[in-house]
C-alpha cells in the first residue's frame, strides 16, 4: 500500500505534496508526482512542474508554489514544514480551478516497534484511496495521526480532530 501526503498543501499528497520520510515505501511520491526538494537550512522553493492525480475518478492537474523544509531531528524524527505553500488544482475535464493554502506540517517518528507514526498538523492535503474513511483527495485542517509499518502498510487508521474537506467534490 502506498501512502502519499502533501504537507499543508507534504505520502499519506502529503499536498504538502511532500513526503514524510526517506524510506521508499513511505516517502517516494507516486509515479509522476515531482518531489519537493528539502534540505536543512532555509526553506527551499518547491518544484512547480505540473503533475496529475486521478484519485477522484477524473484527472486533476496539481501545481505547487511556495517553499518547504525538511528538518531532521534526533532519534529518526523528521518535521516537514511548508511555509507559504499553495496547491493549484485544475479538473482537466471541466477546467474547475481552485488554489488551496497548505501551510501545515508533517511530523514523523519511528516507534519502538519499528512502525512509523505520522502526524499532519495544520492545513495539509492527504491523498490515499486505500485508507478507510478517507475520500480520494482531502484538505485536512486540524491534527491527524496514522501509523505505518516499515513496509508502508497502514497499521493504525487515520484519526484526529479538525475538518476534512472533500476536494474531489469541490473539484467536480
């Protein structure tokens, strides 16, 4: 199972369309999704190359704009921030276009049993049709947590507080 997260937008499209880990099963975006260049130091500009997602049953072009930063912490922990990040979504079937502020963050830590806990805080785009209760593409505003095993399989479903906005319905 592949999870992509878009921070505030970074697995589980993170749109931070960003990733939360350097492990291939968790951090690598799905084929065709450009990576967001992250480094220690100042936030870096994201790759603004358009890419397409199809989790809504119709193609949506995504263009990210803004900055992001991956902060490595002791103990294998990481924080992905996305100050000033936006995602412009365009339904390629009807040209419906929306620009969404996704300035949230993703926090990742490796648990004692080797599982990976991911916390999305603030405004983040989440994309994973295989997560129970999660529509194909949502803007999550609040504080949400899920846990993956070392192979990227969901072991604790998405839970948390806040608001989930169905972006598939918004873009239809």
